[in-house]
C-alpha cells in the first residue's frame, strides 16, 4: 500500500507543478494539492489491514483515524472553496458541501459493507462505489476551482 500512496502523491506533485492556472488565485495550488493528497488516501487506508482504528464509539470502530482526518481536511477545503467562490445565497454557494456529506455517508456505508455488517457484498462492488464517491468529490472540487479561477480573471 505504501507504494500506491507514494505513486499517487508523485502524480499529484507532477500534475500541480505543471499546471499554471492556479497562479490566478493566491494559495489555490496548495489547497488543491492538499485536497488531492487527502482524497485518494481514504481509498488507500481502506485497503490497509494494519491501520489505527477508532474505537471511541462501537458503531464507528471500523473507521480508520487516517480516513477521518482526510475527510475532515477535504471537507474543510470544500467549505473554504465554497465561501471563496463568490456566490450569494446558501444553496448556490454551498451545494458541494451537501454532496460531500452525502459522499462521506456513502463511504461509511461501504466501510460497513467491507466490515461484513451489510451482508455479502462483493469487494469489487464495494470499492467501485467508494471510488465513484471519491470521483464525485473530485468533480465538486474541480467545479469550485474553475469558478474561483474564472472569478479572479
């Protein structure tokens, strides 16, 4: 798993070293790098078998501490991007956060399925749903970044 995590980090590094559009908004490149380092980490941590588990609440005993930290970070970054997007009104500005919460709920459901608490669901289907939820989150971030770059121009 460490190789997969390192490979993803290398890809994120190269992509954002090459991209120049983020220069239009101060700090946007760093926000995007942090977002795309945290987003796939949720998937990578789900694949690991030796992660730190949270056992504060029995219901959340299957959640890994790294997954929770990554979810908090990318949700915070989405909230910040929504706030900086310049849209008026709650729903037009913050709908990506609602999508984020929905996707996190889906990923929690996938973790339940992987833990065997939802019956016999194939691993490929579970991980496919998780990857789809992560791609939806990436789409929300891309939408918000484009909006911020467009507003800065």
